């Protein structure tokens, strides 16, 4: 008999890229951004909708990008504000 063990999402280990890995300039897609915050794609879009993250720049009907400078600033702001919790 095969025994399988389910691993919950919270038990998985993920590596959050460092600030220095984020480009200094240029345009970034959402999938390049949210790993830096330790959140998922839907949370990133929630933050954008709520104004917690910068608004994106629409390049087409299904393409949105963000300025790397804006994303870097948000990352710095969140890392220096102790009242900010990235899980919300």
C-alpha cells in the first residue's frame, strides 16, 4: 500500500528573491514582481486594486507592466514600515 503525505502550502519552502535581484530600471510583468513580496499573483492584483501597489501601465488588453523603479520603492517602503504585513 502506498502512503502519501500531503504538504500544506505553509509548510512548503519558497525562496524570496532579494532586493538586489530586482532590475533597477525597465518594465516588469506581474509574474516577475510578486515573488519579491512573498505573495501570490492574486494578492498582487488585490494590492493594485486597493492602491497598496502602484498602478500598472496597460500595453494591451491582456498586458500590464510596472516600472521597476516603482516596484523597488514599494519594496523598500514595505520593508521599512513595521506596521506593514505582506500577508494581508
